[in-house]
C-alpha cells in the first residue's frame, strides 16, 4: 500500500513564468498514456544502477513512475517525486495495483526538499532533462545522493528520433525562450560538465522502440497526450496544424523500421550511471 501524496514547499532558480509554463505543458494532455509504454527504460536503468533491496531510492521528475515501480519491484525504499500532481496520482495507482510500498511527494527537481546525502540511488528517466536550470537540477541530484551512491539517468539524445521530433515541432512552434535544449542531457560533454568531480561516469547508448499501429496512430496519440506536442498543436490554427501533422508523418515514415506490420521507430537515448 502506498503512502499519501504530500506537497513540499520548494524554491527553484528558474523564473516563475518559465516554471509555470513548463508545468502547464506537462500537465496538459495525459503523459501517463505515453509514459507506460516506456516502462522498459526504468527496468534497464535500475539494472544499470544496480538498485538493491533496502536501498533508499529517489525518482526525480518521475512522471507516472516507470523507474519508481522498477526500483520498488527490487524491494528498495522508494520516494517518487514530480511537480505535476496528476502524474504522481497515476504512479500511485500503478503502485497500488502491484501492492508496492512507495512514498509519493510533489517536488521540484531544481529544489528538492530533502537533506544532503538522503538517498543511496537517485534516478530520472526522461524527466530531469526537461528542467530549465540544468546546473541547479544536477546540483540537487548530487546533493541528495550520498557519497559513493549512484545517480542513474535516461535522456534522449540530440542525434536520435526525439531530436528529430523536436526539430519538426520547433519548425512550427518556436521553443520556449530562456530554456536550453533538454537534449543536451543526452550528450557526454554536458553530463561531464554538470557532474564534474564525480567518482565515475559510465554511459550506455540504447534505443527504445516506439511501437504504434501506424504513423497516423502515433501522431494521434502524441497530439492528444504528450504535453509538448499537444501544446504545439493547440497553439496553431487548422491550416498550420495540418502542416505540422504532415511533417510529423513524413518523419515517422522515414524512421519506421516496421515495414508493413505496424510502426516501429527506434529512438536513441543515453543511459548514464554516475557514482557520487
């Protein structure tokens, strides 16, 4: 049985206008619909980070809890955090269905409400990479992880499918001003800058396969449920929506490796384990 979700008062270095717009983006649609398809990434990350029973694990920007559930299945003592309460609700329902013991708390990745060295392992799958203040967020991950502990990250790369997807969207809707590309987290150079002084940084390049019925089905799901794409479509008139849809379909058809049996699009991401 999971604990009650609680709110934590936090202070972030990102300007309030950017923070509120980011929260609104991720609260739009229903990311949990997309998130559940990414569960294998959380499982692989917990294996890479060598999560063990009894360890204190923090999932940062957890969404609906892929890394959270993976760590809890390994009998770790897990705290799952996000700044979108509805996503934590979805994670809690998943944990309850499996009778997993997890604490869910509303928290900002740029201002985590935990003491220094509170956790043995700190995880984030496609979450912390979307923060506005990269150095602040990385500093928080380091701060709450104990010396000798591990920080495990899964981040989309700029050279993979998500990099191409964001380029297509940016052609029609300019990125939010004042926010650096989240895809920097999917590069060795940026990670080593953010976590300078770490005992070790180990990378594995992986591919997640997006599997949908067709290119049209992918666009339908993403424009309905994936916050950044949902918001992009909502900001355009009908003619420009049609143009964005056409460009997305073209990208998907080029990237498709499924032949005629459904859509299969490999999406490269960087799996990183940092030893504090």
